């Protein structure tokens, strides 16, 4: 089976993008250079095609119950147009995927939309339907991943760019964009297409994620005369913020982690009843053995995924899950898990770069403060 392609694959190819496989999709990884794209987002704005992300809708009388039992945050706290970051965990509290859950605006069909990571949509669709049937709940679960294109417009100028795009085509709606708070969503007409626009993002900058009907993707994308960005810049931007990457910073089989180990306890609401709740309650009481940390190399080298982390006695204490040369800081940074006794900021560790120990220090996250 070949790789899936976003609706703008040909547009990106004509623009000169380089592509990479990600989650079963052939996605643009770089248009000009990672540094150029990274700096555009930090200093002005950039737009990413993230149509490889999954979209699943859940509707019906028991939709809230189903979402509550299968995600770790409290979906009952959501009003129409609200969104929340959440975890999908197994019975042991291990993260299967992280996701954003939307309580859809009232003028959109359906009750909830959640966003599995690339390549996880079919797995999550099966999980939702399996438990819906097992619990005899009345809820419709639909995988709409190929109904929607998804773009991320990110950067300090993102609001002005989105308002200008709306203003050209639907003059009554700019205030809808201005009024959007962090983690809220609304429907906005862009070039005649009804889009769902949410003030969320993965870069640490202000910005919006735009869900556009698949067939309207090119028209909506072309409204934004701004630096196109690939997954390479998205990775350096998210690493500077200490944001997790599914399959790399956690993996249910290769690197099983709980929300408490990742430092994302705010996604866990133990007063709700969800799969994995009891295991997480026990871990909260006992405490974790390892914590997700950021570190900065103070010797020449760049940490990469899979490199060993040691203490100053050259004893193995962890593994690098993500690493890069930070474009903003101009310093080599990395992420990984270490025993809690090594997790305090300014603790000295070593990272084996090409087999040679390089001195590093633990840093508070995000790096880009």
C-alpha cells in the first residue's frame, strides 16, 4: 500500500518541497530551510500543512459518556466551542496517544471531534467502536480524516493574517477570530468554505489550526501569502517548547509512559471514570521513578533520538527521546527520561554523542521562555 497524500501534495511539490514519510503519509518536511521556516514562525508567521492528523467525530445521546471513559481529561467541562488537551490511556495508565478534544460549535453537525496523531485514526476508531459496543452506548463514531484538510497558521502575526483572510471574503467575521480565546474554536468562512478554526498550536506561538473541507484545501491555503513550513521546522519548534511527539517521546510498546511521567498531570482528572484511572491514582500516590526532562549540551555535539544518557560516573540512566540544535537558542538541546534524582534543573548529566560522553545540564521546560 502506498503512502497517503494530503490534498495539496501537488501544490507543495510544485513549490519545491522535500517530502518524508510520517504516520503513513507523504508530507512536506522542508520548503526552503528548517532555519528559515523556524525563524519565520518565531518572528512573524508560517503555515504548516498538517492534514496527516486524524479526525474522528463522536455524536449521539451517549457521546459525552463515551468520550469521558476513553480520555483522561474531563470532557464535561467543555462547552460548545471549547477544546482541551487530553490523553488516551490503557488499563495500566500507559499513554496510547495524546489528543485534542473539541466540543464542536453549535453550528457544526456532531457533538465531539478529537484529533489522533498521524496514522492512529483507524486504531482509535476501532477502540471507540469496540468500547461503545461493549458498554452498550448510543453514540455514532465516524473517522473523517480524509474529509478535512488541516493547516496550522502559527506566529505572532497569525491573528492579523487570519483576520485579513476573513475580511476579504466574509466581512462580518473578523471579530469571531479576535474573540477566540486559547483552546476555543468557531466556524469561520474562508473563501466560501465553512472551516473550523481553533486557537491552538504546537509551536509555542500564538496561532490557529484550520480545518478546511478536503476539496476546498487549495483555495483556503492560497489565502495566506506567508512562509510555508514543513515538519522539520515543526519538530524544532515543538522541541524548544518541550512538547511531546507521539511515537518518539512516548510509545505504548517501545517507551511506555504515563501522563505523570511526562509531567502532564493536568490532563488527568481522577474524579472522572476513565480507562487507566485506577493505575494512575496508584502512581500519583506512590510517585514516579522517572521524569521527562529537557537538557542542554554544554560541550560540542548534537543529541539525537536513541542516544544514551549517563551520570557523571558513566552509569546509564536514560535515553534521549528527541534532540536538535535549537535555532532560537543556538544551543544543542534534548528531551528524555531520567530518574527523579537527576531531574532537578542544573543537574549535570552526560549524553553519549557518537559514543563519546558530552556534558549536559538539566533545564526547565520550555527552553524557549
